[in-house]
């Protein structure tokens, strides 16, 4: 089956960049994205903690903020920004 999708020049550029980073042809990259999302049309809702963690892990959400400041440091930064009113 073939599907044609019209992309803006910026969208095409992003697709090609991501495909190149994955060392794949753009069409193979898109196919891989679709195959990794079998429930994209009708997602299932995780019900248990184990299902939530499995869902997060499958969608690369675990550790997404690992490179950010820890909670106390983030809270301190937000308080300081609020005091300066530069947010």
C-alpha cells in the first residue's frame, strides 16, 4: 500500500534530518514510526501502575527529565525568578 502525504518544506526537512539521524531512508523511518504505534488510532488507557510504567517505557518517557535540575533546585530557581518577576 502506498500513501502520499503532503508536508511543508520545514516538515520535510525535519523528517529527513530525523531519518538521517536514525540512518534510515525517510520512507523506512515513517514506516518504523507507524509500526511502533500500533494503537495510534485508538490508544489503550493503562490501568495499573505496571501498565503505566510499561507505557512510559515504550514511549521513551521514563527519564525524560533526567538532564534537568532536581526538584528542590527547580523550586529554588522558580522562586528566584518570581521574586525578580522575570518569568
